[in-house]
C-alpha cells in the first residue's frame, strides 16, 4: 500500500481512537443499551403501586361480591352517600355502580378517584367489572355448566411459522425478525450519519486551519481523502467490534437461560424467538452482513460528505448542502420501515438494490431471510457505485479544498468534477 | 545561469478570472528569490502550481532541469501563509507525521526533529498540543516541519508575520544558513525591509502579470535616478553654487541635532560622481556622502501604481 496513505490512515485512526470521548462512548453505549432493555422491568418492580382502597357503592348488590381484591387493589363495600365518602381520606377512590349497571355498564358505573389512578389499577378494576358483568349476564340465560362449555370451545392460539425455503425447517419468529431488523437498521443509520458527518467536519476543519495545504504539498489530495475516509471508517468498525464483543459476551452468558426459557415457554412464538436468538450461526451471519453493508454504505455516503466538506468553509454552510447526503439516508430508513412490515414485496427488492437505500433496506430484510443472490447483487451494486462515487467526489474534493470565500452552489460543485 | 526552478509563460484561469497571465520566473540555484505583489495578485496560485497542487492551463514549470513532476514535490518545502497544523495533536507527534509524509523514516525523522527543536529552543514543547501554543510558537514548529526533510527548494509565504523581532531574527538567520547549505529559497512577503535584507532577486506580480523582475541591487540602482545625499557642516549656499554646476535638482533638507545639514542632488544617469564629490569637498565640510537608493517599498508602490495605470513599470524614475 502507498506509504503516505498508510500514514494518513494511521493518523486519522489513532488520534480518534485515543480520544477520551471515543473511549467513553464505546464503553458507555452498550452499558446504556443493556440498561435501557432492563429499564421496563426495573420500572415495573419499583412502581408497583401501594395498596389502594376502593370504596364500592353498589346499588345492584350483585356486582360488588364478585370483585376480587388483589395485592394492589382492595375493594370495600360501603353503604354511605357519595358526599360523605368524598371526604373520607381512607379511600383512594370510590366506585359507584348504579342499579342498571348489568344492562348498561358504560353509563352506570363511575370511578371517582383522588388523583389519577395508576394505569394498571384502572385496568384491573375495569377487567374485574367486565368479568363480573359477563358472568351475571351468562347466568341470566340459565344454562347449566355454561362456564365449562365456554372453556371447552375456547380456541385461543398462536400460529407457528416454519420456513420451508431453508435447508431444514426451522421455526422462525416474525416478531423477533422485526425487532432485529429495526435494531440493525437504526444502528446502520446512526453509524452512517455520525461517521459520514465526521468525515465532512474533519475536512472542513482541515480546510479552515490550512493543514490541507501542508498535507497536499506532500501527498495527492485524493490520497488524503481516501486516507481520511478509511481511517474514520476503521474507527467505526473498531467501535462496532467492541460493541459486538461486549454485547456478545453478555448474550453468551445469558444464552443457556434463553434456551431454557424457550423450551419451557408455552408460546410457540417465544420458543421460536429464543431458539433463533441462541442460534450462533444466525447471529454471526447477521453480524457479518451488518459489517459488509455498513462498510459499503459508509464508504458510499462518506464520499458524498467528503465532497461537501471540501466545498464549504464552515459547518454552517455545510448544513444546507449536507441534506444532499442526509435526505437519501432518511429516505432509506423510512423505506426500510415499509420493508420491515413487508419484506418480500417488490418495493423491498428495489430499495435493497438501489445503493442510496440498500444498506438500510437490506438490514431490515436480512433477519427474515433473503435469497443469497439478492444479497450479492445488492452488495455488488453498492460497492461498484461507491467506486464510481469516490472517483467523482475525489475530483470535486481536489478543486473544492482550494476554494475559499463564497459558498458554492450545487451546480458549481458538479462543474468542478469536470475540471482537469 | 543554473536555475533550480523556472516557470515559463504560465497562465491559469479560474471560472471568473485569470489568476496568472503569461507569468515567467527563473529562480537561480542557491539564491533567495522574492516573490512580491499586492494581495490577490496571483502569488499563491503560482506557489500552488510550483507545489504541484494545481496545474497551469498553459506554460511549463521545470525543476532541477526537467519538467516538474509530482515526485519533485518531495524536494520542496512549503510554509503557507496561514499556518496549517492540527490543533488537537501534540507538537512532536504532529511534526513526526509531516516528516514521514515527506518520506523520512521514523527514527531518522525523530532524531533530526529533536535536533531542530533544540536548535530553535523549543524542546520542551514536544508533548504540548498546538492549541496550547501562541501563534509565533506554532510558527516555529511549522518552520521545522517545512525544512526538516532538507528540500532543495524552500517556499516561505510571509514567514515573519506574528514573530517578535528576536524570533524573526532567529528565523532569518536559519533561512540564510539553509541557503548557505545549498538550499534555494522562494520568499513571498509584503515586508519590503526583509526583502532588501534577504533577497537576491525578485519578481513583482501585479494583477496576474509579472511586472518587474531582477536582482534587488540592480533594480534599486535602476530606479534610483542617480541621486546623492551629502550631510555637511558649512554654508549651504556655497554647496548649492558649486553643486548646481554639476547636477540638477539640488534640494536642501533640515539640520540634524549634531548641526549637520542635508542636501540631495541628482546626476545624469551615467555621470561620474567624482567632480561632484570634489566640488562639495571644496565648498563645505562633508560629514557623509552616499548614493541614495530607493527602498524596495518605494519601488513596489511605484511599480504597482504604474502597472495599474497601464504604464510600463520599468520606465518609472523615482525621486
């Protein structure tokens, strides 16, 4: 490899990797991700509401006995006027049930609450009332063993999906594929935007403090641009690998747990999801594709960002031009949302071939399984367009870095590409 | 004459204007060559062409006897007007990076960097970041980066701006030392005093054209109009009477605090100076007698003004 290219890559890489901010984010983000995934459970644990006393004023006299108290909600039947109950601070809420409640519960039942009731509390009271009224209504038909009959006709089940286009039939979880696709998509989107803009900002900075003139008096501008893009790209890959190792080792530790959970779970969906998650080959394959599409997508977009960075003098001027790069990335993420809900559609095929959107679109389809030839086609198109784009952007860059003062228009920038 | 660098009939167009119009310069090996001109005249474009950063639309640049190629850039050291260093990088690390970009090996680069740091008395900055240094301090670092790989040709664009007189002196000393060791220096500046002090030859570029070229001494002589200045004690009228027989434009200046009066007189272009000296010696008591050369400052201003009014700058006479 070219000697100066190596030096430039090494400089770009080392100065960034040694920065405190890089080390901190690289270690903190996975911790944060784990914390976020644990957060809902933790919140549930912490926010379990204290005992709430509900005064029940029941004029039907048949509903109140059927309401079951639990740890959180305690129903107490009382026979007192509403006004006096309102003043009684022993009760957190007053449930008023009018006489016609069985016929018309929506109008006849009201909950007077001191402060907003917790969501779960409200839902629990509601479901208790519904059960009670349903039971009463059923009993009014006077059919023997009605409850047993209903239980025996209940056909509540989850559909198991088995992929037949794979070598062996495997149970797959559509829900899990969706979640994985979405996660990979978001990661790719973030990485392309953050690292692409890092390339742009670093070029603007070099142009501003005239380091460029020193460097290009020793190396060709194209080498500098390639070196910068590669160096920053390697920083991104380093970060992805560190995250993969951190998250991977966490999952390895929890893998047996997941398998057990899957095996013991009654839900086929969860079982499929768990077996899929503990399938190391599946995860490793996804990770490999994530890297390949990240590298392709990053190179593709960073070339555009580099050309923009070379054309302007400061970050403010860049913000307008950089929409040229940012818009397709956003279109990519939006279209891949559509792809996520219908991964086999024609739209899904085309957006995963067009290089502007293909990295994101492919990431959302991959967890569902994509024919190998489509993946190869998408990668080939992406890498060929990157090669073309880098050639074009290098031409713009070479001219742009010596243009100071006036903010160029898009048409002027394109014209630069034709300069000798 | 042996030229390290020549630029012949260079023309460079940008979208809206012509930056260089048929400019030629020839830089003698081992000289300090001044590249002068007002802001926006085209100096930087010419320097970029010499540095192989941009290509001329027409014209030929030769380096060391052959057409300039990208490989020759390793033999050129360039100190741009606006200093370019990475703000967040440590001084030593950064100097090492640039030295290695120029093709020096790691060990070799570090050894000669340490040497230079010592020579310019900045060794203790090795581990500081550029952003912690003052402008002049950063400039010393930049200077070292420029000269470290011992290029045959050095290009300094305004090297003294931001320096105090002591450090400017150190830098001048180093530049002349480099020249004595065989390097050729192209020196672009607006500071005409330093041009008189350092430059052997100059080219003056104005409005994209080379309007004046030549050795500094010869140019000053050429523009001088053969004026002599006499400081003396005695009767000014006596001096006037005898001097006006020999030359024209006798002018009497003030009297200085030691009691010496000043007079100037212009002789014809090729006239002999001895009759004037003899006549003056008869008339008054001479304290000093000298040939007045116009400053480069005066030449610069006059030449640029002449070229802006479409006169031939080489026709101008000062004084």
